[in-house]
């Protein structure tokens, strides 16, 4: 049984947040030597950026083209354009530290809040240069999907990725019970590169359901896509690390909406940074990235995902 599956079982039969990114990461490490080699280089680069040995090359804000692949089995799962646009709006607030709930960050950490200088827009042209809404729609015979990437291929009931060097691919579908989303860290195959989110955790209206109707699942998964780890380090103890110096060490994922401070791993008096987008709290309880996390994202956009910052023709 995988670590993610073990965690899911410990959370009873509720709909607590579960992200499958680390399950995918470990699978790729086991099966793909090239991915493992790429990950070493990417992590070494991220370390250099966070420790001020290298600095962000880009100036200003990067605007990333997004294609949303809606893969639906029932009419309800065929989410509206309005639901998709609501998610893009959330991303543009969260990655620019412009979200209206930012004032809820405890005062002790307000100086750490980062504007990641990243914005997102639905693609205006498809891979063949034709005008597009940035949304594809595919009816599938599959009842639901898992972390095995089948939703990313037309032949297995999903939709093929658009070129990963030019677009952020987001697949929206029904994921199996308890799984809100997953992402592929930078360094993997282009055919599976991107983010998958269950339709009930995507955007802020339509089928989005409490407590995951704030669009933060997609913020969390794009964080992984830009090389951020879960804030507790995925060890279910105090020895793990997210490789970011300005996020406190914590014992494991936080669920629901904890009350500040929540102390674990001898991190008193301030405790866990459970309001970080890379924890597992409810959407209404997470509302910040840190400067250290922004440095890791800078390293990714300057290197592993550099092609997205060098679009000759806006897409």
C-alpha cells in the first residue's frame, strides 16, 4: 500500500483532502531513471535559488497559457465555462498575493508572504495556431479516474496533452473518492505533464463543493507542478522536509480549519503554517505562499519550465 493510500485510510470515510502528487512522484522514480536524474538536477537548482546562490533571471510577471481538458462521464461533470473562469481568477489572486483572505495570515508570518509573480490565462490559440477558448471537452466511458494518468490519453478515455513546453495542461474529471487532485513535478514526460483536479474541487461555483469550493486544490497542485513539496515533507513525522527554510517543520498534514497556533515538532510558539497552500487544510483555511517557496518556483521557471517564459507568439 502506498503512503498516500495509508493516509487516506487513516482519515476514515470522509472527504478529507488527499493529493496524489507524491504517489505519482514515487512511481516515476521507480520506473523512469531519466526522471530520477532530472529530479536531482532540478533540486540542486532549487537549493541554489533559495539560498541566494542564484537569482531569478526573469523580470516582472510571467503569464502562463492554460488549457483545461474537461473529461466527463455525466452531464454534471461537464462543468461550465463560468466554473473554469472562476478557477483562473483564483489562481491569479493566489499566485500574486492578491487574494482577499490574505489578511488572515498570522502577523508573525506576514513578512514571509510572497507574490510569486505568476499569472494564468486560458490559451487563445491551439497547437495548430487556430483560435481556441482554452477549453476542450471529452465525453468518456470511464466512471472515474485515478493517479495512473489514464485521463491524459485519448486512447484510455481521456484527452491527450497539448505540448507541455507551451501550455499548462489541466485535466478536470471525476477522481475516485477522496482524491482531490495530483500533479507531475517538473522533470517528467511531456505526455503526462500537468495537473489533474476532480470537478468537485475545481473553481468556486457550479459543481465545486464545500469545503473545497475555493479553487485552492488547483493552487496546491500547480504548486507541485512548479516544484513545491507538501509543507510537512511527506514523512508523517518530524524528520521530513519540504526543502524550504522559511516554512516551519511540522509533524504531518493538517485537515479542516485549525486554530492558530497549532504546535507540533517542537515548533512553538507559532506552530505549523497550516494556512500555507501546500498543506491539506480546507480551502477557506489556506491563503499564502512564502518567499522561500517563491524562490523554488523561480528556479523552476528559469530552468525546467523555461520554455513557458519564452513564447515567441502569445498562446
